[in-house]
């Protein structure tokens, strides 16, 4: 990560999308169990940490079951839906 210029931890999904779509900025996403291997990210300029976003959920509604992007099997049993 020789070219790393910034580390971002967005507070909203909208902010994360804005950061991810910046023109001319090569970004890597850090979330959940993701590890960043420095040797494979030589061209990355920005790390965007999604760990603070409300993406860890399991919900049921009229359209079906919704599992957030950070959902995992550890809390699926405690959701009351499984």
C-alpha cells in the first residue's frame, strides 16, 4: 500500500457510495472479516472501512428475508427468524 493516502470510515451508506465512486481514486473496501494484504494493494490510494455501517441484520418482511451485507451465521440463530 505504497500509495495509500487516506482511511475512511463512513457513517452512512450514502457517504460510503460517494467515497467508492470518486473519480480517479483507487479504493479498497474493508468490512467484516476482510483482511487487506499489503502486497496485493500496491495501487490502492484509499481504504474505505464499512464496519461502522448498519449492515449487520436479518429481517423478515412482506417481500421475504433480508440479510445485511455484514450479516453472519453467529447472529442468525438469535434473530428469531431461523
